[in-house]
């Protein structure tokens, strides 16, 4: 059972890495926009995520893209996305790869 959860979580992370902010050439996972991913025993997924700015013009697109792609992961029954702004996102939340891609290193 534990191995199954790990495989599902890895598949979800892999799928999150295919979601991009249309204005930034880095995926939402490496940008540090995904704060929490929880998968329960019934394969229902809860995601806490944020945006680079509260007034992001692509917010609806990004959130819906996350929902659709995570729902497409085998075994996932439902996806609930909680858009949060605490803690406030900053560039230190990005992976080293994202910082390099965007010229912050």
C-alpha cells in the first residue's frame, strides 16, 4: 500500500512539472508554487498552491491546468485545489534549476 501511495505521489509531481505559467518558462512545481500535495486512502488529492502574485492574470488557467492534469493521473479519483497566499511566494522558493533557468544564479 505504501509503495502505491509513493508511486501516485511521484506521478502527481511528474504531472505538476508539465504545468507552466504562460508568462514564465518554468513549471509550477519548480517555481515553488505547490505548497502541499496530500493523497488519501481513497485516492482523493488535495493540493495547496499559490501564484507568483495574487493578481496573476493567468490564475484561472493555471489552477484548471493543475486540476485537469492531476485528475489524469492513473488512480486519482478527485482533485481539490486550495489557492493560498500565506506564506507569500518569493523567488527563494524556486528550485536551483528554476533559478538558473530564470537567471537568478
